[in-house]
C-alpha cells in the first residue's frame, strides 16, 4: 500500500511537469508544485500519516487552479489519476455502488435537488448579507473556451467526485473535504462562488458519506454544472 501511495504522488508530479512543459506553460511555479507533491510522497514512504498528504496535495492543486486555461484540464487529469491510484483497491465496491443503476440514478437526481435547494438558500443569505459578486462568475464562465465548458459537466464532476468525495471524505471528513473543494474555486475571485462551492460540496460529501457510492454524486454534480453553464451562456 505504501508503494501505491508513493507511486500515485510521483505519477501526479510527472503529469504536472510533462503537461506544463509540452503546453508551453512550464514555470518554476509548476516545478515547485511537483517537487512538493514528490516530497509528500517521500514523507508518507517513511511513515507519515496519509491524511496530511491528502491535505497538502489538495492545497497544491488549489494553488495551480487558474494559472492558465490549459492547466485546468491537467488539474482534472491529476485529480483523476490521483484518485484512481488510491481508490484502486476499492474499485469493485465503488463500481457496485449502493444498488441497481436505476436506484443510483434516482439518488443522483435527489441529490441534485438538494444542491438546488442549498444553492438557493446560500444565494438568498448572501443577498441579505450584501454580498453580490455573482457577476464575476458570469464573466469567467462566459470567457471560457468551449472545451473547458464541456469539461465542467463531463470530466470535472467525474474527477472531482472521485477525488474530493470518494477519496477525501473517508480520510479527512466532510467539513475539510468541502473546504478543500471550495478552495479550488478561488480562481473565480468571487466570495459567492467560494461560499456556494463549500455548501454544495457539503451536500455532496454528506451524500457520499451515507451512500458510499460516487455515481449518484457524479450524476448530481454533472446535472447541476450543465444547467449552471446553460443558464450563464444562454440567459445572461
């Protein structure tokens, strides 16, 4: 198991180095992040607690968010590769999930409506608190290239649910995983986005905690992101 931890962190580091180099955005910043990930792997290899590594790696990924558009794609690729390495021993249970496919889809739809409710309540509270910077979110999303818009409701929900829910919830708990998830949305420069992402992450993390199945969370997350993108692009 220690070998798998070490290899997963090493593999993620290589992704950042290789991807940033061939995409032309290689910098000391990317190199430093890769070295930190590699160092975290060494610390685990000599006996440190893995939870600290999860926290460190997640914060490093957060720091890379928003460096360039293309780095976002590799961010999700890294989330995915990182999660696959760690979750591989549990793959059969995760694929089997909490029941039949129709049941899991129904759970996903139910979680989606809980996300809608949470989003409504958060926006209402922010409105009364005088925090109204949703325009920043609209500006960012409106300026995204089409492939990143597609990632928002395809690869994004898949990689994030495996990483933040299936991987992190059992290791660091619901509140911390929700906070780390929220931090990855800091590139929007919006308080509304940070607060909203935290509570949406909280809903998804609790759903995973009770179901122990990432598929309903992936479905709910994908539907929510798809509708959000459609609303921004075609209404605003």
